[in-house]
C-alpha cells in the first residue's frame, strides 16, 4: 500500500501556516486520521502515469478538506446528529456547533485557494481542477446526494436504483473529483470516459460496502456509531438486500472495477492494489 508519510507532512505544514484560531485548531482536528481513500485514488493514478506523487499533494489535500467539511456538516444535529467520527468526538461535540459550521466553511473555501497557489499546475490545470471540484462537491454533485439521502429517510419503498443513485452522488462525486484531478495533472483528458466510469462504479461499490459495514462492523471498527443508518431510517442497501446478497454484490462490483482497470494502458499496479485494499478492508 502507498506510503503517505510525505503527504501527511505536507498537510501538517499547511496547517502550521494557518492563522491561529479555534477554527484552525478544529481544521487540524478533523484532518487528522481517516483512510485517505480519495487521496490514495488520486496519487495511485499519478503513479500509474509515472508522475511524481508530490505533484498531486495540493489537489489531494484540497479534496481531503472538502471531504472533511462534508463530514462536519453531515454530523451536525440538523443532519445525521452523530457524536463520533473517525474514532473520536465529532467536530461539533469537540468545538461546539458554531465553530464546527465555520470550520466546514473554512475547509471548503481554503481548498480552492490551495489549488490556485500550486506551482506544479499550469493555469489550464488549475482552472479545470477547481471547476471539477466545485461541480462535484456542489448543488449538482455531493450536495445533491445529501439532499437525496435526506429525502429518502422514512422511505420504506426505496428501491435498489434509489440506493445506487444516492451513492452515485453522495459518494461517487468526490471519487470523480479525485480521478479527474489526476487526469488533468497527467494530461490524459482524452481518456476522460475511463475516469468518470471508474469513479462512478467505485462510488457505488464503496457506498454499498459502507452500508454493509454499518451493520456487520462494531462502532470501534467503524470509528462512528454502527447501525446509525438503520436507526435513522435511511435508504441503504441493507434495507433492500440480505447480508449475503449484499456481500456478493459488493464483491462483484469491486472485481468488475479491477477488470476495467486492467484494460487500461498505463501502469495499473498501484491502482489495482488500492481497489483490492478497499475491497478487503
């Protein structure tokens, strides 16, 4: 598995240069930990193209910041009302709701500044990556997925397609942001359809797997309360499939992603290693 020590040092250096405040303290708090799957996706694609992974650090950190902002807001009492995230108190529990909201605002806004100031990127790359991140995170992307998630609470008639559609936006959009950022850095725009499909299918597989983990894994393993999706009456895969069927579905989806990657011309080792690791978590 890819060693992210250099990336973590890059993240720590960025945080050290922030204006000291409760918000910068909370930013460091929420950016500590996590599996860095979006970062790993972006950097694995760069490695496959023979590009030094350091060239993707600003885009990867920006994406981690957008993801962290979404988790802060998702955990708020007005949304999912979760008290634990990544094995510790959620941001609003640790810092209060006001600072949590401001921290989410700061993470989202600062992420675009980070990309704009990246000396590795040319102007076209900066523009397209910022555009991609804003579209994939915004009202027609991840936020739309959250809207669908909220709208389907208490919907006992939610179908398999409904669950997949939520996953496609709520989860898949940030995977798409990661994959397409790597695409722009690698100057591989002619292969855009592959990156779109990779992200969409990974988003669906990952969310279906997460729905399974919400039931079969402990809170300690999850780093957040298990069974919360069922308690909150969300439209999840576990409401429409039994455990064995869902396990088989998830396995099949990940294997299909690996088969798709094997058809590509770049060095696939790092990317297949990542997908296999996610599958076998």
